[in-house]
C-alpha cells in the first residue's frame, strides 16, 4: 500500500542561513567600498539613497533579469516614499520603542545579515566539480532498489492464512488476488507494478525487502489497511539520471551541505546558552 507523502529520490536540505566569514580567512583582501549613490528623493528632510531604492527594487521585482521601465521605477519610488512617510509617522507616535516592533526590526536585521554572510561564504567557498561529482555518486549509491510485486489484501488474519495455504498447495496468486483481495489492484491480479520501498507503508516495505525473488510471504503481513499476502516478482536497481542532467540541483545541494557544515563549526566555537 502506497504512502504518497514519502517519495524520496535525492534528499532536499532546507537551510536557514546564519553564518559569518571564517575566522582567520585572510586569503582575499577586503573589497574596496564603492562610493555611495546620490540620493534620489528627500522626504521631510530624510534622504532616500540610491542603494535603498535599489534594494527596494530588487525586493519588488524578485531580481528579474529585465530592468524596470521608467514608469515602473517611478511607481516604485512613489511606493518607497509612501513607506518612508508611514515610517516617519510611526517614529513620531513612538512605535519604534514598542518591544514587539523592536523585536521585528531585530529579526529582519538578523535575517539580512545572515543572508549577506551566507552569500559571502558561498562566493568564497564554491562547491568544486569534484565535490559535486562525489555528492552525486554518494546519492546514487544510497538510492534504494525497486521491486515488482503482487499482493492480496483482506480484513482478517484468518482469511490471509487460508490464502497462504492455497498458495502453498499450488494456487495461482493472480487468480486468488482477483477473487479475494479488497485492494483496487485486485482487478489486475494484485499487480502493483514497480515501486520503491519508500512509497509503501513500513510493514509492507519491510516484508517485500525480506522476500526472495519469486517467493511469497509465509505469514500474513499486517498494516493499517488490513492483512497482506505478498508475492515478489522481480527486483532491479533504479534508473539513475545522468550526472549532467541533474548537476545544477546536486551542485546546489552540495553547496548547502558545505554551508551547513560551516554553521556547525561556528556553533561549536560559539558560546550558546539556552
């Protein structure tokens, strides 16, 4: 019986980036600071810098490759001016001193710094071709085999025991599945086709993995769906995507692993109290 929420090929690692440049890394000189851009607007004496507008544009467009039109830039500038006016009103009303607001500001500051540090670390420590290839080979090596099986599903253990007795006496598995199984596969002789163990509930997957090719279970297998009698028809290694085909995804995964390892090293060297 399939478990649709558990289909895995190559694991995805979700990483909340929070890192800094490695201590003692003097391999690259600090970049020369770029001159500040001229202010593009002033709101009640407060300047809106070109850098702030660029950051706002990046956030609004999501980093689109096509630059915004003059009309779009004007619309975004008007939005930023309105935001600045609202922020000034909040300052005037004392909202900046509200603990909840201060916490949100601190959270955004932490997130932005963490993202910047992560980007810097990735730029300074890109995943090499050798590391990406090694990760691909490691993932391929751990990919589970695929199985082709039939099964008969009934409500009671006694019914499953009776079916096993018939099979031991030479009964035809497909015919018995058609006649007695309550699963939707009964109309096809209990045939489940090819599947990975991870797509099945654990008791079923464990029983299939323990069977020899051409053999059926000598004891009924219980799962949340009922009692199973399982026949393993064939086993094969999974089809593996070509390295070049999945290289971008593997490279991203490898880079995230490197960043995670860096975070773990930072955590080991840090003083953290909970």
